[in-house]
C-alpha cells in the first residue's frame, strides 16, 4: 500500500478534528472522501456544535413553546 504524504499543518488539522469528534483519523478522511465533507466543513461543524453546547450549558436554549412547535412540526400525522 502506498503511503499518503501530507503536510504537518494538514496532519495537525486532521488530528484536531479526529480528537474533537471522537473519530479516528481514518474515519475523518473517509468522511471527507465519501461524503464530501471537507476538512474546513468538519472544523466549522465542530465549532458550531461546541458553541451550541456552550449556549445550552449557559441555559440559552429554546423555550418550552419553541421546542413544542418543532416537535409538532415533525410529528407524524
């Protein structure tokens, strides 16, 4: 099998995404290749998830009425 050579900077970004997502390096690369999720997309996704978790931890979340509206929107008829 041929060895894939990438820059140290790219490897560091891949390692960071893998660590943050709980995925292996191979899974991060496979996601990019199979699903078109670029490394930049994956980094931005993880940033958004982290901001959402931080907001929820601060109690800055949807109101009970907002949650019920979304539940009703997707409830089977």
